[in-house]
């Protein structure tokens, strides 16, 4: 039988306990608080993603109403040093699914004061859904450095009463 020193046993117990606590916290944040991990929704060709076509929603990015006043899809195109569209307006209580992609370099998409935070990679469409309950303005920004004009890459979501 292997002899394990008492102090090693204590460290092993502490390590296993911490790992268990981290998994429990991950489960709680996922199921109770609704945190989502952004998953690539689909793959696209970044060279042609901005080309208008009937089957390409990024050819004319913007907001699409699915259920009047309740459910929307927002197609956002990131490119050096701007988002298209720069402003999105929705009524309070609406659920918006964001589809975001880049046509040039890696960007970020973060809606301040929410849990929407995605890394935007050329050739992939990232998707996250959020419900805006109260009327106010939310800023969205690029949080991945994308070049000299990075600081001007921002927009607004206006939640109207």
C-alpha cells in the first residue's frame, strides 16, 4: 500500500473540493442565471458575406421582426472599425437573437450591462439571445483590438417603452 503523507491528503481534499465547487458554480450560472456559451451558428465566406442576396441576411444587416413587438432577429456585420447597423431599436419586453459575423478580422461584440459577450471570427456566425425588459439604452462595443480605429467601433440598442 502506498503511504500518503497527512499534508498531501489535505491538499488533495482541498483540490477536489475546489473543483467540485467550480463545477457547481458553473451549473448554477448556466441553468439558474441563463448564461449561454456563444456557439458558431454556421460558417460563411467572409469575402462575400456583405453581398446582397435573397438568402443572405448579412447582405443587408439589421433588425427583423419575427413576432410583432415580441421576438426579433438582429443581423450585425462587424468590419474594421464599425458595426452595421450602429443603432438597433426594440420595444421593452422583446427577445432579440443576435447573429454576428465579421468580414475582415477578429472582433468582439459585447452589450454593456448584459451577459452578451461574443468573440467574432471571420467565417463564423455567432449567436446569442437576450430579453430586454426595461426601457433604456445599451451600448455595444468591440472588445477585441482590431486596429488603429478600434476605439470608434461601437453602437447602441435603444429599448423603447
